C-alpha cells in the first residue's frame, strides 16, 4: 500500500514538474530569440547579454526535467533509499551554468568599459528599450508561475529554475536602466548594465548552489517540525516516553529514526501495534516523511 502511494506521488511530481519546465523552455526560446534580435538591430550589448541569459534558462529547464525524472524513480538494488538527491545534483548543475553565464557577460562588459573610447559606442535603439520592458514582465510572470509549483512540490530544482527566471527579470531591469541611460547621452551605461546583470546572476548561482549542497548532506529537518513530530509520537496510545529521535533530509524527503518506550509487560505483538501506531501517525501528518524506523524499549520505572 505504501509503495503504491509513493509511486503515485512520484508520478504526479514528475508530470507536473516536467510540464512547468516545458512551459519555461518554450517561453525562453521565444524570449531569447526576440531579445537577441532586438539587441543586434538596436546595437545594445546589454540586451544581447540579457538574451544569452534567457538562452541559458532553456538548458537549465532541460536539466531540471532530467533531474526530476531521475529523482522520481523508485528505489532499486543499487539505490535502496531512492533517487531524490539527483534533484539536488540538477540544482548544482544549474548553479554552475548560471555562474558561467554571469562570468561570460561580466568579462565582456568589463573589457568594454576598460577599453574606453565611450564616444565610439553606439547608442541603443528604441527596440532594445521595448525588449527590456517585455522581458521584465515575461520573466517575472515565469518566476511566480515556477515558484508556485516549486513550493507545492517542494522541488529544489524547480525553485532553482524559478530564481533563474527572477535573476533574468532583474538583469532586464539593469538592461533597461543601461539602455535608457545610453539613449540619454551616456553610452557607457549600456556595458555597465551588463556588469550589474553579471552580479545578479552570480548571486543567484551562489544561493542555488548553497541550498542544493545543504540538501545533499544529512542535516536534520527544521526544529519546529521535529517538535511537532515528537508531540505526535507522544500523543499515541501506549507511548510512555521517547529515548531517541533523529531526522535527516534526503533531497526533499525526510527519514525518521525514533526509539519509544512502552510498558515492558506487553507482548511483542502489543508492542508492535504501538510502534505501527506511531509510524502511521507521523507518516499521515507529515507528507514529506518517506521512511520511519520505530524501535520499542521497555519503560524503566
């Protein structure tokens, strides 16, 4: 019964996450092509940089799909605890791609600024300004859309993709300011905007990377959740005290080890019933819990 439930949950998770990622891919393909065209026609380096950032989102979404598909696989002989951590691997890869994209944009902008000759820089056309506004609106909408499903699925990879959209929206804000400033007679603001975009991208990459690394190690779940789990176990009939309670995160799932105390005069069968009661109660009240190990000790009077 429990195995069938996990299969259903994993299938729903994969289906929704894949759909969200496909929406991102189509949206980014259209947006990056439009921004690249606008940047070239309107002679805006900031808009071309922004287009590169959007194009990197396409590869990010593909990696998310791959990571989600692998993480949703059932346990097997080689991975008895499941594949959830592969989603963290996908998030780490996304962070690396973001970092490389940011550095590429930043280095190119820095070279333009250091070279000087600002009078020779072309003033961006109005099309670049329009593209920046469209990009801000589109990417902010994609951020909230992806974040909604990332929170509902508790998906680190989808959340990384959502922040990729937000960093793109912020970079478009930088591009808008730079392009507008360049059109008002300060052409150096266009490459400066690209440099600001680089900073936003690198910050997003760092946040995604540190979050994914945190989920890769066996740290406990939030303290408030542990308190609630302990109370849930104590509320079960037959539980007199708790000797040990440990939790650990495995990707976006939780594993629980608990040692409860029951009346030492009970039969083995009666003790097992109490353990099952604790197991089922925690699993029912905390959907993120994937596995619970309950051990029964005789209560010391």
